[in-house]
């Protein structure tokens, strides 16, 4: 290699032995040779790096979608379920862990007596998410859960993360249920099991872990998994019996609770109605969101409804309203029975009656709680293998779960959850359930907006000569600017269909995150001065509204044969805004553990799922 750099550094020494012109020529020649060598090395290095086309193709893999496969006519279920049947399915799926665990947890550590307001806010958020879930369930028929809805509308990577998160949610739900059953069983025996364990094992003070190993919860989990392995499905009369017992116990709690109520427990002397302020109420609402997720039962059985377009939204609205009213009444009774700060959050309802001297009532409540939570636990045991099978069948999860029978997966998950129930703390499990529910149900409204501004696939029931088909052919394509607004917003009309919608949706989500972050942390964590707080609030609000108006200015697809969410994009946008606002009120440890879980999921996806995906196999011949 020519030693040009010393020559360049010492021009006076060079000029002492050569003329000025000759030295300049030599230097230029050496410099040209040096640049040529560098360019050759750069080209060699560039051949080892991925090209722009390969990077673009790799990014396209992350957003590839699964085509919707309609069920053949022979396999369509009979439409025999009424609105009442769907409502009972929703109510039965919502009442359980939230009633007997979350009421005490939220009242004791987050909201105080204002827990009833937390349930009201959570009910509004869940109703918005449920309407979006219902439309997706109608557009992607005869399927199961948010994973497949996201796969068919948003893309593969996001679908994997949603399914991975739902898997975590199911594991934590079963663990929390069995921990709660263990606590209620322990109260029946006068807390002898807990006292014996603490005396012989000791008490731990480790974050996220229980104070003592719960051997009773681990045993109950193994017993439930063994029962689920031996029984293929829980008969309908068992579910109805548990539902009747649950309703009778709830009515008993409400009636006797109001008879024994003491309004003084809401007074200033006891801390007031909202001792933790507005942030505590919102943190409680974020925690309570999970309790309303039984509406997926309604959507799962929508194909069997007599009139799904009318029955599904009616059943969702009625069931969410009934369950919200039940939770509000029970939480009101709970905080009026005894002061909120004296509750034991693990078995609050039983503890409240014990403190008032009604041990016989506490026994009835404990029996009802165990029956109710056992039925919910068994339903999740039958539901959990379907999640792993769906992801494995699509190639995104390990193929062993696709080849393994559903019943054979139950003991595997049972042992894992028994270990979790032995060590994990119930309060930490509840926090995980909240963010595990809010995250996927924030993606669903985004999916609704994406699907509404895409051209719907032609229905097999409509021919090209049908009136509806002719009308759709003459109408503007979804994603294009509305004809009435083209004279005023011509610059948006120049974009290809869907491009302006994609940009507006991205800006909508980003402005929603910014607006919620300023509202939650503007005064506390960010320490913003008043003028900066107001400016950020106005800018993020204006950007959110502007992106909403841009979305509303574009043509949507309209279908008369299925249920569609009213007032799109406003309804999904409010759902996104409210869900993000609630998630930001959860603790930083919850976000930390979720981040770790998502990083593990991304490692599984990029290490296995993206290469073994069925959609990737379809792309290989091309």
C-alpha cells in the first residue's frame, strides 16, 4: 500500500527533495490509488451486507397476512342461540376471578371505596373493545381469538405477539384462579394451612414472589389438570349448576351486605371515598379491565346465533352492563361492610363477613367462590391447548404442539402452572392479567380501522349480476377520498388508495400515546412547567383530532350482512386512547416483566416462527 499519509502530513519535507510540480503529481497519484483501493474494499464489504431489496422483502415478511378461509356449507353450525343464550354465555364468562379477588385487591391497594368507579371505567373500555371484537369475529368467521383476527388484518409478527401475550394471559389466569381458590379454602379451615407453612418454611420478601410457597395451590392445579386430562369436556349441566350457585351467592352477598352496611366507612375519618386520588381510580380501572373479557364467549358462539347481526352486539352490551352493575354493587357492599384499609385482599369478601362476626355467611361466600372459580379454571384448561395448536398449525410455534393432541398438552401446562402457583404472588399475577388483557385488545381497534378502509373480498353468495354487487362496483373503492371532499382535499386524492389512511392511522396511534403520556406523567415524572404541559397537550390533541378527520374523509367498506362497529373511526380511536391511558397507570414492574416476556417471544419468532410459517412456505415456490 502506498505510504501517502506521511507525505500528506509533511509537505515541507517532500518539497525539499522534489520540485513543487513533481511532488504535487506524485501526491495526486498516490491519493488516487488510495481512493481506488478504499472503493474496492467498500464494494467487497457491501457484498457481505444484505441489499435494500432483501431488507424490504424481510420487512414484508413481518406484515404478511393470513387469507380468510370460509367454512364449507356442510360444516356451518345450526343457528339456534337467542340473545338471551348469548347474554348468559357472556355473564358466565365474566363473573369469577374479578368478583372474588379483584374487588379486594383494588379496594385495598389502589382505589379504596372508589373501586366502584374503577369498575365503571373498565366497563366502558371493555364495551368499546368488545364491539370491535364482534366485528372482527363476523369478518373472520368460525375462529377463536384475537391472534387470528390480527393475523388476517394487521400482519404476522403482530399476530404472533398477540398470541404470545394471550398464551401468557391464560397461564396467569389459571395460576391466579388456583391461588385464589387456595386462599378461600384456607379460610374455611381457619388459615391453618398458611400458619403451618409459614411456621415450617418461613416467609419470603422477594418482589413478584409469594410470601410463602403455596403447596395447596400447586396440588389443586395438578388435580385440575388431571381432571381435564381425563374428561374431554365439562357437561352443560355442570356449567349451569355452577352458574346458578354463583348467582345465588352474589345475591346473598348484596342483600346481606346492604343490611350490615355502615356509611361511616366512607367518611373522612376512614380515608374518604377516593384515598388514592384520580390516578388510583384509573390504576384500579386498568386492573379491573380483565374482569369483562368474557365477551369473547359471545363472539365465539356468534355463528350459532339466530340473528348474529343484532343478537351479538345486544348480548355484549347487556352482559357488560349486568356484570358492571354486579361488580359495582358488590364493591359498594364490600367497602361499606368494613373499612377498606382493613381488608385482606386475597379473600376480601370472606374476610369482611368474618370481621363482622358472620362466620356462617363467610362459609357460604367461600363455597360459592370456589365453585365459580373452579368452573372458570376448567374452561381455561380446555381453551389453552387451542391457542398453542392454532399458532403451531400456522407454523409460528413449535410443531410439537400441532402434532400433540389437545388432551396431551394439559399435563404439560398443568405442571408448569403448578410451579407458578407454588411461587408467584397473587397481586403480581393480577397486575400481569391487566396488561395482558389491555395489550391485545388495543390492537383490535387498530385492526378494525385497517379492515374498514380495505376492499372487502367478494362474497361467494353474491354473483356479478346481483344488485348488491353492481352497487359495490359503482361505489368508490375503500381507502379512497370521498367524492364530496375531493374539491377541498385534492392533495389527499393524489395518494394511492390506502396510503393516506396508513399514514393517518400511524399518526393517530403515535398522538394517542403522546397525549396519554402527557396526561399521566406530565406533572409527576416529566416535571413539565405549566406552559410546556399545556403546549404538548394541545399539540397532541390537535394531531389526534386531525388524523381522525383524515381517516373520516376516506371511503369505508359497508356491509349489510354482518355487524359493523358504529361511528368508525371514532369508536376504535376512543378505544385505543382509553386502553393506552389505562395501561400507563400500571406499575413499572409490570411493564418490565411484560417487556422481558415480549423479548422472549420475539426471540422465538425470529429464531423459529418467521422461517417455519405456513405463509413463508407458500412464498418459497414464487
